[in-house]
């Protein structure tokens, strides 16, 4: 079995792009909530830096110009 739990006999890996299954709005909503909690209750510097790093990582993930969402019509 491979690292993804797929037996090699079931087929080869496609090496294609992954389609995001989580919406950008849902992720941004929780980052906003997290920042609000940090400001309201306070957190240590380590946690604050990690949240800021995560927010920047999310920004680059959702601003990927190379990714294109395909529809079923693209395959017909």
C-alpha cells in the first residue's frame, strides 16, 4: 500500500492538481474568529506568530493563479 492507502494494483497515481474541498470563505471566517479571540483574551507571542503565519499561508493558497477549477462540461 502507498502512503495514501491505495494499492498499486488499483491504479497509478494521477499526479494531477488537487481540488480544494474547503471554501475560501469558511477558512477566512475561522481566521477572523481566531484573531478576535486573540485580541479579546490575549495569547503569547508564539501563538500570535503562528496564527499570522497561518493567515499568510492561507492567503497564498487561495491566490494560486495556476489552479483552475474544472466543471463536468470541460470533459464532455
